[in-house]
C-alpha cells in the first residue's frame, strides 16, 4: 500500500525522494512457516521531512527501521537512498552508509561507559578515518549544540538519562548524516527529559534536517510533521483520509 503523495503545493513535488521504498517485502522463515514482516511497502521520504512512525508491537515498524537504516535488507522490492539502490551495495558500502549517512538514536543510548561524553561522540569519526584534531573539534561542537559543552569530560554514569540521550544525539549528528533515525528516543526518559529531547528534534527539523522517529507514544508522534501508521506489515491510511 502506498501513502498519499505530497500535495500539489508542496516543495517536494519536483524533488527526488531521499528515501524511497518500492514494493518492499521482508519475509522471515520460521519453523511454523514464513512470517511477512513487511508486505509490499511503498513510501517516499524527502529531505527536510519530519516523520513519526507508529504502530502496535509486531506491526512491522521496527523491521522498516532496520531496512531504512541499512541494518537489514529486503526480501524483495527496492530501497533507494538518494536514488541509489541499497540492495546493490556490498557490505563495505553499506557500512559507509551506516557510518556517515544515517545518524542512529536508540532508546538504550548505547554509550560506552569507559569513554567520556566527547569521546563517545567522536566514535563515528574515528571509524570514518577523520584526523584526531578535527574529531575533537567536531565532537565538542556537537555537544555544544546539545547544550552539553560543560559535560564533555563526564562519563555516562555521571550524566542523567536526558543528558545521556543528548550525548547520543550529538554522536548521531557529528557526521552530518542525511537522515536522523530515532528508535523510541524518549522510551527511557521522564516527561521533562522527554520534552527536552523532543525540543531538540523540533529544532533539527527547523534547521532542515530529515528526521524519522519510531515511537509508540502519541504525544511524541504528534510533534512530527507527518504521522505514518503501521499495521500488519504495511502503512495504513489515517481514519477519514482518502484512499
């Protein structure tokens, strides 16, 4: 099922999608038979979009995220990133995409306890082969953007949950990715820290960044420009929308 195209007055009309799924299926083989996690998903995401993806557990939204983030591949169909077929990339190119073109933010933060905040933030640049001086400058700038310049030398266990998630956000942004992909980014945060983190996502959108959020929280989803709902392996039209 395809989602509606952007309206005629949208600036997206003549633009090439940044992300395009064309009839994507993902099937897992189990002892009980095949399980279709994605069922012919077709969708386009454009530069500057701010999208939340919602749906019940088992609906397919996590599988969609894994494929979008190049952590998994379709069983059939095509995934185009900036016009390039991801299915034709070898593992080296996929690793390059994951490192530089997609910024990941997870519910569990995934910070290394033995490294300070700025050392955690610089890690994607280490893997990208950026020189030491530039790595630190860029890591510090990303932390400053998150309001954590004065916490750069703190270890994760010296930071609150909200601060740890902002460090994770800085790490996701330090490579200037095409897409910021966040999986339940407020799932481990209290309401105050959640609002702080979502305010940052709002600001990233105002700066023109492409943000895709996976969430089960309606108040988080409502912050996005578009809410896309998953059910039974594909996107569904919102109630009252034209087919």
